[in-house]
C-alpha cells in the first residue's frame, strides 16, 4: 500500500445531461479545458452561478463505499 489516495473522480453534467465521468484530468482532456476548470465546476461558488442555467456542473464522486 503506497499511502496515496487515488485521484478524485467527477461526473460532469450540462443541465440534466451526464457528459463525462472520470478524473479531472481525463474529463479536461476530453472537453478541451484544464483540470482546474473541472475542479472549479464542482465548487459551491460555481454552483450558485450556474443555478437555473444550462451550464456545466461537476460532482465529485464519493468512493468511500468501495472500502
């Protein structure tokens, strides 16, 4: 066991449509943005701004159930 936690995974939505699932880096590469942008999409500040719109929103996937 290396002591490192696996990278966070995200689900990226545009409105109600699931666009992608994977690490921030994987989704960023697919969408043509930076991984930091995907992480920003998961913040409370972005969710407030995106509320009621058809903007991208990322949800961090909780993997605690796998342990």
